[in-house]
C-alpha cells in the first residue's frame, strides 16, 4: 500500500530563495539548521535538485519558519502511482474509521483525557539596572521536558541596543534589525545562554526596555514555540548591572554572585577587575561624559 507521505518531494527553488531573502536569512544559517552544505542549499534554490528527501524538506521549512507546502511545487506530484486514487480511498476510509473510534473513546472515557504539558520552557534573567553607554549581562535559561534533536533561540533587542558577545557564540546576528539567533544540536535538558549588551548612550531614561524572544523546536515532528518571559524589571539608571539594590555599592553577596557568573559565562568579558576594584574601594559613581563607572571611597557617596 502506498504511504500517505512520499519519501521525496518536489521543491520550488524560486520560492525558497524568495522566502530566505525576505526573512534576511543567509544560506549559511539555513545550511546549519538543515545540516547540509551551503552548496546544497544553493542547488536547491537554483532547482538543480528537482526532488529532495521529505525529512530534509521539513527541516528546510523549519529553518525558513514556514509551512512545508510553502516551498513545494504544486504542479509536479512526486512518486505518483496508477493506483493512487484507489489507495487514497482506502486510506480515507481507514482514517474515518480510526477517527470514529477515537471520538467514541473520548466521549466514553473522559477520565483518561489529560491536559497537554508544555514541552519547552524559556526565561530571560535581566539585571535590575542599565546605565546609558554601559555594558550589561543578560541570561537566557532554556529547558525541555524531553530530548530534542535541535532548537533555535531568537532574541530581538530594542533599536540601538547592540549585542557585543555571547556564550555560546551567536549563530546569526542581524545588527540592523537587532535580531540574534542561536542554533543548538541535541541540546541538554537545561541550556544557558549568556550575552553582553551595549546600552545606547542616548537612551531615554523613561523609555520602557523591551527584549522579546522565542524558543523554537520540533519535538515529535510537531513545531513547538515558547516565548521568553523576562524575570525582573530592568530600569535605565546610572547603576552598575551587578549592583542589585542600586545603592552604588557592590557588597559581598553581590560580588559572590558575579564570581559565580564569571565561571558560568566564561569567556565573556564581564569586566571583573573593575567590579572587584569597586568592591574593594567601597562604592562607585557613574561618569556620563566617558560612560564609565568610577570607584570611589564609600564616604564620598
């Protein structure tokens, strides 16, 4: 009996190229998600391969963030068979039969129905303060309740805010649009992403700082998306990101927290020497003319 889904499908190279360029994605980014070479992606877009394996087509659609039908040719059916119409009737009958049994079970055995449990969870840990012209550390904590073949983290920053470095290294960065993407192959159940952001020097202190993001995966062949929710409120004020309570002092507990982050976020430059000097000196002040924190004696505060 012929399968409902043929093993290979006919792709539309022109549509693939148009979608990729509209979304401002590179062939390198697409090749990493699909796990093929950039030359293969180029051949797909130039219709050098009239058909490809369905699994690769599904991965390609995921990379382009579209449905599979959007990249398939509609006038070139693949793996057609003379008996396809009769086989389709048989499968249609079987599907109706299975659907009827399922509905009976749902109505007769409601006690076995369970609410779906979210597969993905994602949160963003923001520092409480961001001084204009300074660098701040942001964390993203990603988790899954089942093994995944891969997932993509996408973060979008406010206009003018710039990603300087990250651990792990960002897979794709669109500076103009303020969008960063990370690709993970066979991620652990809990994954952490650390990145440094540069705050614009002319940022409005009264403006609401919004960083949006989403975690995308494909467990069990079904696309799953989780939004990143920020934990804590970040205010634009002349305080160091490590100064949790905004008292212009980095105390013992605060420097211990930074010390732990230094190990976890390695090799990012968290400016540990300055933080340690502020802790030893007793306090600090923000110099807006040079956009730097200046260690000072506590009684000068």
